[in-house]
C-alpha cells in the first residue's frame, strides 16, 4: 500500500507542498524545493503547478 500524500504542517516554507512530497517519497526536502524553484524559473508553468497542488493536496491530519 502506498503512503498518502499530504501537505506538511511542520516542514514548510509556503504551503507545505514540497515538504509533503519529500516526506511521502523519502526524498530530501531541500532537493524537492530546488527542483520546484527550477521549474518555476525556467518553465514558468511551475508556479501554476505549485498553486494547483496547494489546492488539491490536503493538509496532513492533526495526529501526523
């Protein structure tokens, strides 16, 4: 069974999207943030993707 993707409440700078992705897949949060920054600066649509993920991914429950 796969772990559920949530936005992080503790490992966050803006909305917790990168922290939640890093925690779910066992990656380093700094690397996920760098990748997100590269996508935002290079493609331009990275910001739109981040905003959509912010709206779609639920915030982690209180017990986690």
